[in-house]
C-alpha cells in the first residue's frame, strides 16, 4: 500500500492499493489491444483529443494544483505555473507532431526512396514526484501523438496525481488502455519492460534508478531514454548585470524548494565581482520565507519527503566539516528546510561532487573565465548550465565549451517544449521534447521502390 503524505505537516492525504502481478498482466493486455487500434488513428483525431485534455486542465487547474501541493509540497502558485506549462506542451505537440513525423524523401537511384516515422508499441514512463504533471506529459504527449500508447509508473508519493492524470485522459475521450497509470511496486517493473507490447522506457529520476532501468531495458532489448540528476553550473562573468543575475540565481536555485534536476546548483563567480555578487545573493536568499505552501507570502515550501530532507542535512554538514562556510540558513524541521547559502565550496565536497536536491546554493570562486569553464566541467553530470554576461559573443563562446545538454545565456535554465531536452555524462542520454523527443520512440523506417 502506498501512502500520500502532505510534506508540510506529515498528515496523511490518502492510501492506495498496489496492483498484483495478475492485475498488471491484464493492464498490459489492455495496452496491447489499445495499441492495435490507436496506431491507426489520424493525427487530426489525436490532436483533437490532446486539445481536449488541455481544455480540461485549464478548466480544473485549481483542483489539480491543490492535489500537487498536497502530495509533494510545492507552493500552490508553483503548481499552477506547472499546469500552465503542461497546457502549453499539449498545444505544442497537438499542432506540431504531424509536421515532425512527415515522410522525408531521399533521392537515390531508386524510383522513390523515403523515410517514414511509425509507432512501435507501448512506452513505459517511470516518472518522478518533483513535477508530477509536467514530467508525465513531457513523455506522454510525443508518445501518444506518434501513435504509441503509454504506461505510467509514477513515484509512490504522488499516486493521487498519477490516477488523476489517467482519469483526465479518459474524461477527454481517449480509448481504454491508451494511457494507463500502474500503481505498482518496483519489483514489477521488469515484468512491464519484458512485455512484448512495451518497446521503450523513458525514465526521469536518480542516477541509480537510471542505471537499474537501463540494465533491464538492455537485457530485454528495449530502447531507453534517461533524464537523470544534475549539478548545473551558473557561471557569473565579470561583466554580468548583477541585479538581473542574482534575481534569477535565487529563482533557479530555490524554486520548487530546490528540487529540480536543472536547478542551478554550483554558482561559479569570478573573483573580481565576488564581493558584490555575494552581498546581493545573500540578501536575496535572506528575503525568502519558508513555510506552508498554501499560505500567501510563503516563497519556499517544504521538501517532498523526510528522507530527502535528512539526506540534504547530512550533505550540508559534510561540506561544513570540509571547510565550506555557512552564510544563511541550514536549519531543518521535518521536511521544512530553510533556504541556505554555502560559500567556499571546493571540489571533493558533496555540494560539488553530488547532486544537492534541495534549497542549498553553493558558491565557488574562480580567477579566470578559463578556470570557470574547467570548474563547470569538472562534474560527473552534464544536464544544464547558464552563463551570465553582457557580451553575447563571449557568452556563446563559453556556452559552446560547457559539457551539458543545454546552456542558457542570460536566462533561467528550463525545459521548453520547443527545444530538445536531455543530458550527457551521468545525467543520462537521449532527448525529450521538440522534434528530437518525438522521434526517440518511433520506427525510422526506410522504404525504397525501384
């Protein structure tokens, strides 16, 4: 049985029974049956249903936002913003999927040669709790628009969101089995991956979870796309507009209580502007107010689970023991962790070597741009990054040298349905979103006629 617990006060929201192996097998049979029909539907039909989903999300935004906040603790306003982003994602793929998957003519000596993009089956999405609606839609929208069907294995602490999403698609008119939410323990994941109808796995989660799922996918010869952890560098060059930079620095590190793979985590600042940056950054973090995510005026909600808050506390203490300087925050009560600023962070400390998944900003000081690039790249991760400078030419030069899947210059690092999203190194492989994302789980078929 899974329990949904409100992180702020540890009150029980709901309890959910898990599926047995026999019940899961019935779901897989339903998925196989649904795929045989769904793969033949037109883009126009799929578009109409996805836009209906968008309309229902918009109509019931308050209800879904409240559910997200209850289950994983993000601010109610952050839940609303997530739903608005999800709606835009629906509209984007509804209007662009057909163009992304049009046949492509290739001229050869044959009478006609072309590439066609066709669905492959069911795609399993193993999704995290930190963006409980957007993450699911990020995997499901391109899969469904391509003619695949979707199986969702969501994080246990957001089971209510998982079931609400499945009910939403049913209300929108999707046939049974096109999107199913599977409330299962992890020991049944291999049973799903091994199923003949399942032809791909998309996972967003930890490095450990990714390695386990990738091993299972490889064992059963199924394609996988992994979006894993990050330790994103936020590089502040000497000519940066510090007022703008600091505002986004606070937002990037502290939104969603710091629980985002692409949050800025290592703030790499040039020595020549360090003092001014630190003064402004400290002021910005001190202005934050941690507390009840439903309450007006609160800027930082609780972390999603007790074990996550305890791990963050341990990582912070190890950094302090190794010589890092605590400037602001660092206290915890249950899941409630005060926004924290840590200075003098060095390689070898958890704040540099590991993913810090919570409201802790870590500052690293460097002397030159070359050193900033080296420090940024001295990480096992390579998900996202940002560079801050008034010289766009220089910003682009630095961006090209950063080892990550995305680099944003002078703006918040974020996922955007219009742009490919994913990482390198231990941050995973493959891409979600945009054209690249929808082509991950299709059969790129060559047809040649002579």
